[in-house]
C-alpha cells in the first residue's frame, strides 16, 4: 500500500478495516437482496393470476403475451428513467452522507423531485399512446391493444414509482435499508389480495393486475416516505432551496442519463435473447426453453443485484468521506461475495439442469434444450456476477458512463450480433445467442477486474469531495437531518 494512504488508516490496521467494512457490507447486503426479490415477486404473481383467468388457450396466450409486453415496455421506457434518477442519487447522496454533509441530501432530494416532475410529461404521453407505439413497432394489433389498456392504468402509478425510487435511494445512501423490506413485504401481501380480488371477482378482469400495480406502488411510496420523514426534518417539504437544487442539475442529469443507459443496455441484452429467439426456425421451442432457463437464473440473479446496490452505497460513502482505502476494500469485498455466490449458482445450475425444467413441462424437446442452456450458462454466472457489482461500483463512484460504454460496446455491439451469427448462420439456435451475450459479459468482467486493479482511488475520493455543491442551504446540517 502506498505511503499516501497510510494516514487514512490511522484508526485501523488493514485487517481491522477489512473486518469492519465486511460487517457493514453484510449488514446492508442481506436486506438489499431481500428488497430485490420482493420487488420482482409481484410481477411473477400477477403473471400466474393472468394465466389462470380463462381456460381458452388462445385467450390465455393473448393475455400472457400482453402482460409480458406491458412489463417489458414499462421497464425499458418508463421505469428505466426512474432508475436513471436513482443512479444520480446513488452517487451524490452516498458521497454527501459519507462526508457528513447532511443538508446536501435534502437539496438532492429536491433536485430529484424536480427532474421527476419534468420527466412525467413525456412518460404520460408514452403510456397514453402505448398501443400506437407498439403498432408502429410491428406488434400484433390484438396484443398491442390489450397491452395499451394495461399501460394506461399503470400510468397512474408512475408518480408513486418515482417517489419510491427517490425515497429508497435517499435512505439507502445513509445505510438505512430495512424500510424497503418492510414496504416490500406489505406491498406483496396487498398485491396478493387486491390483484386476486380485482382479477377474479370484478368485471375489470385482466386489468386488475395493472390496477393492483397502482395500489402497490402507492404502498411502496408511502412506506418509504414515512421513514424519510422519520429521518429528516420535515421542513424540506415546505422550504425549497431552489438555487441549490438547480445548481446540482447539470451533474445530476449527467449521472441520470448514463445511469439510465447503463440500465437499459444491460436489460436489453437479456431481453434480446427472447426477441431473437422468436426469429429462429423453432421459435416456440426456443422461447419456451429460454423462459424456463430465465426463471432459474432470475432467482439467483437477485443476489448480484443486491450486492450491486451494496457496493454502490459503501463505495460512495467511503469516497465521500475521503477514505479511498475503505472504498477499495468495499469494492473488492462486494465483488468477491458476488463471485462466491456465482460459483454456488453455477454448481446448482449445472446439477439441476435436468430436474428443474420438469417443474414447467414434460415435453422432451423443451427439456433437452433447457438442460443444454443451463449447462452452457453455468460457468458464465461468474462474469455476470462480477459485472453486476462493478456497475454498482460505477454508480457509487459517479462513473456510470464507464459501465454504460462497456455495456454498449462489449454486449450490444459485439456480444449480441455475435450470438445472432452463431444462431442463424451456424445454426446454434438459442444456444448461440447466449454464447454471444455471455462473451460480451466476459469482456465487461475482464475490464471490471482491470479497472479495480488500476483505478486511482485517492483521486476519486478527491473528486467526490469536490462534487458537493458549496452553496448548500444555510443552517446547521444537524438541524436538517437527524
């Protein structure tokens, strides 16, 4: 370790610092993983409800297709913008909390609200004209109409969705992670009851899933707001520091745009496997097998997501506190934990490759192809794990542009086209698509490890301190946040 870092470790020996940071990482990682699982669970339940609304095969296929397309449209075009706003908060709030600039967090909250209000206008128009947009994209008219009716209802939940993401990030940046778990448990219980009642016992039928979404996002927003109000002086609601909030906008928008692109490029890379599967000769077989494999993958993928948020919080806090040694340790520990989980996931994926698909189907061709997909992807779980956490580190260090660039170049420009060539020209089918995507993630993971080994943590800590706006609202910080 260089001599310039030694004064920062005056309080700890290296081993003591590592143990202390590991305790913090573990303390917030478990609730963050639980949060990711709970947020995913709702859509799965509503999909199951939708599949049992009717016994008419053609109608079931239509409703399931519309439900899946509505979710895809929502994530890619609507929720991703909230993620972009959240990315800016991940970095800036974590830095402010690490430095002890608590009043700055209030200003950042207000900046995020301003950005969200502006973004609501195009978002509402996209929801309102969703059917027309889907028709322009070549979707089946029936599916587009049903999907549009779902998104029109979901539109009313989007302000609550943005509110939840903002309040959740404000709390997480201060290592307050349990409120999202409480909100998730309550929201899922309510969704189980409300969605079931609306879908099976009222005239709105399949639209009940969208109506329940509005209720659930409201619950998430209210619960997270309650805990924000408990941890802050409520004067921020009526006292707006407009000049300070606007001063944050340029850097806030920079982080938001690249955070948004980093998210959608990563999400699109996986979504494209299903889209491209639909263009193959045995499209139904490829799509069905891919969906079963994705069901297994998603269960364990939530841990990588939780650790990615943990890395963002802990690295951001340490950089804001001008503690580069702790930031580096937090980054290495979260990547290591994610890698260990990936090894466990890889073993399970390979061992259960023949058993797990039988839960979904008894079709021999689907069973065989799904088994091959799981065996092929098992070793690649390690590179997925590394890159998911690295994206969290990029968010926490206010460098989402680096993650976005590599997602675009390695995965979308190189990986996906390579996969399509293998699938179509060399007849590897859905296996070829996943080979290409996985190679893209392999390149990203290699870059991530190189970045960890060579980045100047001291310089990043200095940059984090310099990012805090000098003209924060007047008054003692402790009067603003407690």
